[in-house]
């Protein structure tokens, strides 16, 4: 099952996106509809609201007087917190029932207006945000829905800011244009989601050829969302989760593939995580090219080669390739991934050298048709430079008193 979180500010057009995706085959779970269901006349939910906010929020026919509730619940933070304390458990329990009833191979789209406010993004395979400028949303709410402007602004003020929602978005859909403009973009998203769901079902990872691109300033934000998702999936088994590799070094050319290291207590724990990682969209890759610079890193010592072992997973999402390295806390490979990243950030000359090495390696394999072969040859071409760079990185760490931050 692929779970997608859909959100956006009031008046942004989430219903249009959910309608199109529902027509294409997604199982749509609408939090607003569920919120209405759990407070229908005679429900424990309505009784709980009345107990909290008074009988004045209930109409004579026993239904919820929504304007009366809004007047009481959206006036200040304390009142909203009281409303949420009643509604969130009810909506959560009913949502879980609906999601659990969906087919195992379904794409489940959960339309959640307060997804960002509730910090729920890491629970989903992807978060889709429908984005519309605030003043345009005000106009739509007033002109198209007939909502008083003061009410519209009060509701918007109670929600996350546009910047907060954009920061949470794995996919950002710009709905500022005329009606219908978004349709093609949503259909393209559906193609990505269906391929993603199939990859999760078949435990298929996305592998890309070693082609360098200019540094993308959004890589850190993308990695932040990815690491949050992995922390949630791995729970207490993950001692730390770090963005590593070239995309973690500002300004450095790199393959457009995020690398994340999950530090675990043992390889046995890493093996125990294989199933939950695969379900979360990160199947295990049994065979992986070594990207660790052993044995040069162990010059002066006799480290057991087994201490460089790791477990390797990769993303199933065709829209965001990523590598997930599970390494044991304190083992040489785990330490080196962090030292090397921080050394490159600190040392301009090392960065310049590494870029040239990467460019030469990428050029050497540019004509290779098989992706796995190209990746292996690319890694091998960088090895001679790594032999010396690994020692230099460790010398830098000792000289500066480096500690894993």
C-alpha cells in the first residue's frame, strides 16, 4: 500500500486534486468528510463537543451548528487546542479503519487539511501540497464560497503558513492559475504514484546512471524530509539518521541521488529493519558496490574488514532516487561517512579535487549502457583518490577535534 498525504491551505483546491486522483484510481480518504461523520447527530463525538463548548453549538434538530462552533473554536489558540483534543482522536481512529480496509496494493490518498500542523508528514510515502497565494485564496473563499472575509482570514491564521507547507512538500502543485490548469500535472503525478506503488509491491529500487548535475539548493530540504521519514520508520532502532555524501555538501556537483546513513546498534538490527524499510519505500539491495575507502582508512591499524560491512537499501520512488546505508555505530564505515562529509564542507581544496575526480569518473563511464556496470566502474575510478583522501580526512578530524554532530 502506498500512502500519500495531501494538504494545502483552505481554499487552495485540494478537493480538485483528490477528485482527479480518485477518478484515476486512488482510494481517497477525506479528513473533512470523516470529521463530519464523527460528529453526526447522536454520535459520541457530537456529545463530546457539546460538553466542551456548550449546548449552543447544537441545532434544534440535533445537528452540529458549525458557524456557532467556529465562532467559539477559532477565536484563540486555547479554544483551538480544546477542539483538537476532542476531534483528533475521533478522526484518527476512523481514518485508521478506512485505510486498513483499502486493498493491499492501493494508492491511498489521505486529504488532511492540518497535516503540516499535526507534524504528520513523516507518516506518508509522499506529501503533496496544493499551493495558492494567500490573497488568491481569500478571494476564492469570499467570491466563490460566500465566506465572510474576516472568517476566511481567521481560518487561514489558524493554519500553517505557506512557507511551512512548502517546506513539508515532497510534491508541490501550483494552483494559482485558471481552473483546469492543474489537471495535466495531477495526471503526471498519478503516473509517478502508480509506478512507485508497483515498485514497492515488487521490491524494485530506482537506480540511475552516474551523471553529475549542478548542486540543487533544495537537496538539504529534500534530505530533511527523507531523514524524518526514516527516523519514523526505524524508530528506536536508529541511533541517528544523517544526510551524507555529495548532496550533503553545499555547492558540490553530484549525482541527483540523496544518500542517507542510518546508524544502528548491530547488523542484526539492520536485518530486522529490512521489512519495514521495504514497506516504507526502501527495498533492500542484496548486492552493492563498495563505496567505502578501505583499507586505506585503516592505515596504521588492523581493523577487521568485516567492520566495514553494511546493509544497503534504495528508494522505490521514481521521482526521488535515494540510497540508504545502514551501518553499525562506531564501525569505520559509519564514522568515515560523517568525517568525509564534514571534511569536504570545511576544505575548499578537497572539494575542488573531488569534483575533478567525479567529473573524470563520470566521463569514463558515459558510454556504458548497463546502469549497474556504470555505477561499479564509476566507484572504481574514484578509488585511487579516496585512498589518500581518506587519510587526509582523518588527519583533519584529529587536528580539529571533530566529533559527530
